[in-house]
C-alpha cells in the first residue's frame, strides 16, 4: 500500500502544492493588484490544472502505478486529502481565521472553479491512465485492421 499509493500520492501532492504555492505568491504580488482577486484566481486555475495533468502523468509513469481504477483513484484522493490538509493548516497559521470563515470568505465564482479544479486534481491520475490506454487500444486496433 505504501509503495502503490502513499509515496506516489505524497510526490503528486508535493509537486502540485509547491507549484501552487509559487503561483499563489506571484498571483497575490503581481496579478491581483492589476486585475483584482477573482480574475487573478481564475487566470491561475488553468495553469494549475495543467500542472496537475503533467504531475499525474509523471507519477503514473515514475511509480508504475497499476492500471486499475482503484489504484489511480486512491493515489489521487490521497493526494487531495494531503492538499486540503496543507491548505487548512496554512489558513489557520497564516491567515489566523477559522476554516468556516475561510470558506465563507471565498468568492463564489472562483471558489466554485477551485472546487472543480480540486476534483480534477483528484481524478487526474485515473484520467491520464485512461487517455493513454485508449491511445494504445486505438493503435492496436489500427494495426489489426491494416494486417
């Protein structure tokens, strides 16, 4: 379990969290003063989804995670748990507000988009496997048809 789920989830979380932390600092310091909070958050989200996609693809290959749905979703949702835990700890430590105050202070539009991005983050290890498997199946079918 540790080799199949925990280590890949830790690495996936660390890659995406560190990228998100760096982008968040740049967003707050450089983009929010120019365009405002909501547009800045919405501009950052596609970048983070791309980071999640690339990180998921890398961990799936690097850790040779089995093609089973259970393995992939276990990695993704364990990483999501770690990400939410880290965010909660940062909110409590840096902003010194309760989690309920933090959630209620989120912009409804960018907050909803963020929730969707979190779901994509959790599903990404499964998604990258599914896409790769479909490509392989399509290639095998094309070869069989040409023979």
